[in-house]
C-alpha cells in the first residue's frame, strides 16, 4: 500500500496540470490555434532547450555512451508489437479503414508529452538518458513505419518522401538531444547565460505538455469515447501487451534497475498525439485516432500508478 500511495503522489502533480488545461479549455481560454501554438512551443523551443540544459548539467560522456546499446530493447519490442498487431487485425476483424491506424497506434508510445514528464516526476533527471533512448527508437519507427501504416488507411495515395521523413525523425527535440550529447562528448562548456536561458525555457516543457493533454481531452470530448473491437485492441496493445513484452525483454538482462523501470513505463504510454495529425494529412479516420489519444491518455492516469507499484514492488530487479 505504501508503494501504491507513493506512486499516486508521483502522478498527482501531473493530473493537476492536465486538469488545469482541461478547465481552461472548457472555459474557452484556448482554441485550436492555441493548442497548435503550445505544441510548437514545446516541441520546437522548450524541449530542445530542456535537452541541452539537462544533458550538459547532469551527465558525463561515459554515462551517455553506456546507454546507446540499450536502443535494442525498444526497437525489438516495437517490431514484435507490430507483428502482433497484424495478427490481432485479423483476429478482432478490425475495420478495413482502421487497419493501418490500429497497427500504428498499437506499437507507438507518447514518449514526449506524457512519457517525459511522468518519468521526470517519478524518477528525476537520472531517468533522462533512458527516456531519450526510448524516444529515439519510438520517433524513428513512428515517422517511418507508423506513418506508412496510417497512410494506407487514407483515401489518397502519397509517395514516400525521404527528405520529409528525415525532417520528422530529426525533429527539434532529437536535435537538442544530439547537440547536448556532442557538447558533453567534446567537453564543450557553453557560456553560463546560455545555459541559464536553456534552463528557464526548458522549464516550460512539463507544464505546457500537460496543458496540451488537458486541452486535447476537452476538445476531443469525453462523450465521444466508446469501446468496440477497434478501440479495445489499441488499449490492450498500449497497456497490456507493450508493458508485458518489455518486462519479459528487460527482466532477465543485467542492466540498471532504473532503465528497466523507465522502459516499462515508456512502453505503456498513451497513443502518440501526432497520430490524428497524420491521419488528417493522409485523409484517414482522424476522429478514430483522436478518440484513441483521449481514451489512452485518460486510462493512463490509472495505469501509471499501478505500473509504478509493480516496478517498485521488488519483482523488477
């Protein structure tokens, strides 16, 4: 019970910030343009600055290099989930217009808007290298395989564009991470005023991310949520198959306990908020993707404390 209460306390701060975003959106403080602006501020300004300030302040070259081999765990996990999603599409008889979106949402996690703040709130800055390792794998797979799967559901055909895809993979957060890593590896010390600016701007990341989620939940409308084969399949992928598979992959391995805990939590994050945007771009079912973002985000507020109780129970060593 003590572990569960501790887990609840770690998530309460996040829930409060999401609730603030929800209430302010309900009171018409934000419109669709405001939501897009917050997303841009987080992904293009705050998060890159956060990466640079945190990595250069808290990590050494040795510690960063030691985390790179850990990429094999999230990559292998997502590839297995992809194979499993193709099986479930047939078993659950997923609607034809939802097959690609189902598979994409089944295997990819929301590692930035929810995964990063959750892990930072629960484990502190020491979890950041492992959060970023999972983020690198997740981002690359989403903007290649995940986007291709959603595109298959669309009513219009689009050619694969390598330049656009690379631009999505090497997004500002990942570039901020790369810059921070190079600064550490090359032992380059930025001027203090730049580091202070990065720290202040980076401090916007967690609250703005949570406001964004609250706004997204309010705009999608809780009344639009419904449980059917298409939604239950995605929910099982995000909150049952993904964490279970990651647990089986990392449990027997001689890797740091914190890495195991972070990877299990990251694997069980909600559907990526980019999924509805991509669905709209390729004329797929945008509402289906938006509803799944909402359902998985709300359910994660229950799942995360339960997972925290599990990973801190002593079963994960």
